[in-house]
């Protein structure tokens, strides 16, 4: 019994030391997350240089860059944020990436139409936006914003506004309806915003 008491005392101290070390590590991590959240809330995420490799921080920095019209930086940050194990965050990053490409595509189309008399022109940004929205919908099929923006993109696309569009059994791909050029879509619960 005396030998057992001799081992219990150091084991308790070792367990206490490990517990205190783990508590200090988690407290430091929690403080870092709190400071990043404060920067996100106050709109100062760009003060972090470099932005942490954490996907949530990358997404927040991408949102801030998009808000300040730094689209190329936002594209890079959203692409980095997609490398996460959280499917909801990955779907939101794809959705945000599609929004950036959609905005760039609209600006480029308007600039092209202002400088030339050509009636329609579609740039690669619209295709990238389509692919990003479809990727978001593959991860999270009920993401109403991505579905709405994909349908809006198909309706407003410079070359595709002349053709009608309808959805077949695949909930992500839209196919041409060659009947008379009017837009027709099947009504279902996933169409547009709720």
C-alpha cells in the first residue's frame, strides 16, 4: 500500500500539469479566435498581415476585400477558404466566389458594350460564376442564394437571354428550351429564394 501511495502523488501532479498546459493552449487559441472575430466585426480584417491560414479568417478577409472592390484578392481568399472540412463553409465560399465572378462579368460586359456596337458578348467570368454556383449547389443543394443567382445569371447572360431555359431532372444543370425563346422554368421548392 505504501508503494501505491508513492506513485499516486506524482501521477496527480503530472495530470495537473498536463491539464494546466492544455488549458493554457486552449485559452491562447480562444484569445486568437476572439481577436479575429473583433477584427471581422469592426471591419478591420485587412489589418492582419498576413491573413491566418484558418478558412474562416480567409473567408472573412475575402468578404472584406470584396466589399472594398479588391476582387482579385477576394478571389484568392475565397479559393483558400474552400479548403475546409466544414461543408457549409465550403459551399458559402463557392457561392461568394460565384458572386465575385458575376460582378466582374457584369462590369466587363458593360465596358465592352460601351466601347463597341456589337449586340452581345459573353466573357469567361460568367462561365466561372456558373461553375462556382454549381459547385456550391453540389455541396449544399438547398443553398437558395446560389440557386437564385444561377438562375439569374442564366436569364441575364448576354448570349443566353435570347434562348429559353428550363431545368430537367438534374437540379444543378439548366438546359436550353428551343421552343420560342421565352424563359420557362419548372416550378419546384428549390427555385429562387424561399
